[in-house]
C-alpha cells in the first residue's frame, strides 16, 4: 500500500560525545510548530528552547540494541529513553520488532500502510532501491525543507563538516535520515587481527608481519602448543565474514568486495590476488591451521574458541574481542595476553593496502520521518536535539552525576558504568544511560572510546590497525539510483552466492585451485561487469556532489 507522499526522512543513529548540561539549549528561531508542539514564544532575540511543550505522543519504530535487551526488555524501561523524552518534552511510544527480525518486520509494517512517525533503520543499504526509492514510494520524507526550518543543530554541524554532508545525502541532494556520524578518526577503526602474544613470547616468535610469518606462527601453535584450530574467524551469518575487511585477502591486494584502484572499480573475488589468497587458505586448511568448521563459526563459537585455548588468532574487534576475552583467560592463566597484530603483507616493510575503516557517516542505521506523519516539526526537533551541545553530551555520556561527572572539563564515566555494582559489563551499563556504545542519530565523541577501551592492548589495536592505505581504495557511501539498486541487488545476490560457495569449496579442498578460472567465467556470465558499471556510475555521481 502506498503512503501519502509528504515525507520526512530518517533521523540517523545516535553518536558519542560530551557532558550533559541541565536546562534549555538555545537554537536559531523558526516559526511556531504547526503540529501541536509549542515552542517558547518567539522573542526579539529569536530563541527556541527545550523542553518543548507538546500534548502529542509520537511513535518511534526501532530494534532494541542487544546490550540493552540483555538488561531491560523494552525501550520505556531504559533510563536513557526516559530522559530523552524528559529533556525534549516529547512523549514517545516505542514500537519494537522482534530481535534480529527488523527487515522482515519493516516489510510487514510498510505493507500495512499504518506507519509510525519515525523509523530507525539501515535505509541506505537495507531498503530495496535505496533511500530515494523509499522517498519516491511515499514511505519516508525528504527532509531538506524540514531540516532547514527545524534542525539548526544538524545544519550547523553539516556546514562545518562538508565532507560529512556529502556522505549523508543522495546524489540528487535528498536528506533522508538523521545520521550516525563518527566524530573523529579514532572512532573509525576498531577491528583487525588478534593473537595470543603470550604464546608468541613462550615460543620465541616475533609478532607476525607477513603471510609467511603467519604461516610459521600458526604451525608453531599447532605443533608446539597442541592448539586444535590455530586460526578461527566468523563464518556465520556470512561465509568468510572475518575476511571481508581484508585481513588476509588484503595481503594479496584485494578484498572480498568492490573497491577502487587507478580510477577503476574492481571486484576482488574475480581478481588474480583472490586466487592466490584461496590457494594459501587451502594449504593452511589442509594442514589444520584453520578451524575445520570455518563455514559455521558464529560469535559464540568464536568466543569459546578464543577463551578456551582452542584457537590462538582471529580477526575481530577491540571491544567485543580483546575486551571480552582478556578478563576471562586472565582468570585461568595470569600471563595470558591477547594483542593486536598488524594487517599482514606479502613483503616485510610494505604497508597494508586494506584494513577495516569506517567513513564518518556510518550507514548501518538512521532515523527517517515517515511520509504520513502529522508531527513533522516535533519529530525533527526531537532528533535535532542530539546534534546540539547538550544533546551531544547526553547521547555520548548520559546523565551528569549519574553516568558521568565532569573532571577538569572532561566528561568522565562513573563507576556505575565502568565498574557496575550489579556486575553489568561496561557496554551494558553504558547502554542504559547513553547511545555512544552503539549506532544512533547523533555524532559519536572520541572521549567515549578513550574511556571505553580500558586495556592498553585495546588502545594499541586502534593504532596498529589504522596503519593501512584503506582510505585510498575503499568505496565511500555511494547511492545507486532506485533502478540501478534493484538491478544491482539481483545481480549480486547470485554473484555472492557463487563466491561464497566456490571460496569455501576451494579452501576446503573439494574443488581444486585450478577451477578458479572457470569460476571467474561464471561470475562474468552473471553480469558482474554490469554491477561494476553501476558502482562506477554511482561513484562518479558521488564525486560530483
């Protein structure tokens, strides 16, 4: 069913930042609300203040973050969401899809035609046809006019950060959601190779730099330490997930995705370097250096492998990896140490070509305003709150005196967050009072990560993993047109299935490496060149924004 075509796009996900100041935050004045929300009467100085006075209850559709869900079952029970309503003066009714079923639930919601005021979702990549199609189909609002009138905080931020402004809109210039923005380079890299450094020290081995170094280390782990699966990484829900960021494929100059090089778009799994990568993995697998269950390892299995000593190396995050595993293994083995390893290269001294690195705009979520909302101004002002100074500090640090305190001008998390009396992990405790630990419609503050990463090994990870040339090769957040997006999705659904199946077969040894050339021919028959052309056209348009 098609919804009326008046649309306000999504308010992007929440970011991390500084301290909370009680009271009202001032903005540039705009006209009085027409949707039932009333602002402070306009004065000669032209100010607008929070909290607003509204007798309306707005509806907000979003999936509950896992760190919250493990403590509180609903949004309304979480102190952050209670306080957000209090500070903005906007009453919210939350509509919560079942965990890990957001896509399916959204499809049902859109088909019903009964849409809430706001929807928090991965609009840029999760909606078929992309955000422009969501606007054209009458589901969400093009936010440009509403932002000009009612979002002075976000507008000011975008004016001061034109590179971010370029990333959060479509090629035609449509704003469609209130975005999640990483506010500093320190926040953009959080994943890479992790290894048991205490085992390296015990065996007299240096930190591996090259692929040959890695082979020698993994062989030593197996033969001298008796480790069952020296190297493990996520296989589910996407096959070879741990390799997508270029952790080992990057050594051969490719990633398992599209990238740009010398003015061209390339698709890694059909390049010669990917064949070299598969040949290497096939050898490692045959020698028992990689988890034999490579295709089915999920996060729980990986946690178990790394904390039990079944595995000694992987590719994962500083927080969910090192931060989670280190305390567990330390209890059993006081000398145990997980440490970040650099992204591997072929020749010693080379700089890694690829590595995990986000752009400022993180497309894994955003808050859109629906086309049929009768509360557009109130919704925009609610979302814009996060991009002002007070809202920035609230979204990143929570409530002053409870979740943080100011120490020499620095918003410092309290023991309620970092050493929770109820034994909540910092990620869980923080999620009760702030959104800095997960995506949302705000600008993330680097002072969050400076405190959240408590171990020196975690802090080292950001430094070590950042030393790559990923910036030169990774594609920015491009947006194909609705027609291109549909065609691209159809092509890539078949291509990715083939790539995952053949990659696994070759690594497992059920297909010889010589079958790679036929596999590339098959990829070409699935119209990969057309998909590359679509990506190139989108990149060209992005560069002209």
